[in-house]
């Protein structure tokens, strides 16, 4: 399923309250790991994903996006490749509907302008939104939230800059704990930011990884992550974008 939102999903722009009106400081975190590195130093702009479902007016996709990414980062990050390098895996796009730039209950585009300013790639403040397809990514939650009733979660992108920090699917290496994530951020190998994007869902522990959508649960220490099933709560519009 492809969802095209009118509101803008914008990284770095963080409201003070969640959709319930409560303080953002107490809102559950859904960490979204984004691979901002290139396994093979990809210099081919044609490897960049197209706009799903045609995209927004003016959205950067395909070769034009690839050209800009190479100009800004020196390569096409795995985040916007049509197919990530087989050396890594991502949970989105959904393996049951592997359309680049999409995932179940996700917006199909994001505004990258604030992120590029924060990374020092363009001067700020932004004068206009820079829409791009939703990047390839994986989800991580804290162990304390693995078994949760339907609640609102703040999407917190974590830009992973080094391949060595990317968690393998079996949790055997990479960032597999909150301590490891904090260390990577402190060393400048990862950048965590807030967003104006919220999701409403429940989470339950499952021994099976055959569900259509799952995420990693991240312990505070160095233990390997367990698997959790993300269950969309059926209450009207399951996702929310805050302007």
C-alpha cells in the first residue's frame, strides 16, 4: 500500500507535544535507522530509486536525485538506491510489497531540507522543501516498549554514516543496543534527530519473523535484539503528521 500525504514529513522539525497533547519528552520512540553510507561507493545516479506512484510536484527522484546525492555526499547512499547492496538488509521497503520508496503505513516522500541544513550540506534556513522518496530503512524500539498497547510513537531518524555500524539482520554486529547507538552518535558516526512524524500502533513479542512487518527491539546493554511484531492499530487514520 502506498500512502501519499499532503502534510509534510520533515526530519529535524520536532514539535513540543505529541498528538495526544502530552509532552514530547514522554512519547515513545520509534528509531528509524537510515543507511547514509554506500557499500560500494556508488557513482551511478541511475541506481537511485524513482518516485513511487509518480511523486509530488517537484520531487527529486531517479537520476536527478542521484546526481544531487553524489554532489552532496560523494556517492549514492544505500538509503535511496533502488535496491540496497546485498551486504546489508533493510526492513523497508516491505518485502511483501518491495516498491522502492514505500512501506506499509508510511508516507511515500519526505522533506529533506532541514536534514541537509543540519548536515551542513546546504545553507540555512531552507527556502523551500526538498521532497525525496522515503528512504530504505529499518526500525528499532527499546526493549521496554516491546509489548505495548496501541500508543503514539515519535519517529526519530538515526542517520548511520558507517557500514560497520549497520546492524545485521541476525543482530550479530553493528548497533545492537542503546549504548552502542549512543557511542556511535558521540563519535560522530551516527546522527539522531527528531521529526514531526508520529505513528499509532501496538507492539507484541513474537518468536516468528514471518510477519509482514517487524522491527528490532534494542536492549540497553549489549545483548542481541529480539524480534517484535508491529501491529497497526485500527483507529481511523493510523499515522499522523504534525506540521
